[in-house]
C-alpha cells in the first residue's frame, strides 16, 4: 500500500516540496499507515513521544480516538520547523528531564525538523531514543532514524 501511495506521488511530482506535501497528506489520512507506525514503536520503552505540525495533530487525535496509544504521552509541537520556525518552549509544560523520548513524523528528508527537536531535547537533559518515520527520502541514512520505507533502498 505504501509503495502504491509513493509511486502515485512520484508520478505526479518528481520530488521537492509538492511531492512531500502530497505524500504527507496521503500518509496522515491513512489509518492503516498510522497503525503500522504505532506497531513499530510498541516495544520501545519511552516516556514521551514528540510529534510536530499537521501530522502531529492528526496522530495525537487518532491515538486519542482509538486508544491505540496513551495520547497523554504525546507532546505535539508546532510545525514549520523545516523552514525558519524554531521549537517552542514545550519543555516548560512537561517534565522531560531524564525522560526517554522518541520523535515520530510522517516523512523525513533533510533532518532539519528532527535536528531541531533533538537539540531541544538534549538541551533540556532528555534521553533521546530515536526517530521513527513512515517515509525516509534522505540521501544519507541516519543511524537514529527508523523508517517503514526508505526511498534510496528502492531507487538509486
């Protein structure tokens, strides 16, 4: 199913922001993909999950409505981090010091969003466990990113 969604987006867009916007939309509106992402993190020991942007809102609401994850353990931060925005002061509202935290996102490309989140977590003495995404389109594989689909494993 994920292959089909990715191939449809690739047929319409050769990549770039329009491709990622279309892919993000398809992913966040697919309950089966959200369930698969949840299944990937089920065995991980964490205290909090950080999510961002529109995906974060959809994911947190999905978890609340389905009881598939404890939605109170999900910290949703503002989107736009891959652009100029910075991470807001969410750590003032959560006790994240010495807590195990994972970051979830629908797609991953340059790592800008992840890096801003990780920097914020480390500056606040959190224990960053890793990043889990549905689609990884980065050219260089990051050891701390686990994905359901990695573009460069299929196309080179």
